[in-house]
C-alpha cells in the first residue's frame, strides 16, 4: 500500500506546471480591424488586458499574454506562449501584433 502511495505522489510531482497570465483566445484576433475596433469590442473579445500603458499623443498600449511551462520528470518541458499587443488612439485600434508559440521537449 505504501508503495502505491509513493508512486501516486511521484506521478503527481512528475509534471509540474507554471503559469503566467490569464489564458485567452488568440484566434479572436481575426476580428480586430485597425481604425475600426473599439476598446469596448476588445473587452468583449479578450476581457481586461494584463497590462495597460499610456504613451504620448493619447496612444494606449494593451498587452495580453499567457505563458505555461510544464516540466516533466525527465527534465524536459513543454512551453506554450501567447502574446497580443494592441495600440489604441482615442479608444480605436491603430495597430496590433500577435504571437503564439509551442515548444516541446525543451531542456
């Protein structure tokens, strides 16, 4: 019985995950239109951004990001990253960039 408990504990500990940010649907970025999409529409699509920054000339930067790293007992890890950066001027999207990356068996 003790061996079973030890094996279960080892299995649970063999795959630890570390997460930064709130997961979001990066596929929804296809609905963003420069010069058209508003702050309200962004909030409906993605929710509150992880970070907001105000630059000169009323330029606002909204940042959404999610990063998950799962380490395995072998010492390898699987990483998943999503980043969406949006520039707004007077509440309207003027530019945005997105990136999604999967890395498997990273040492």
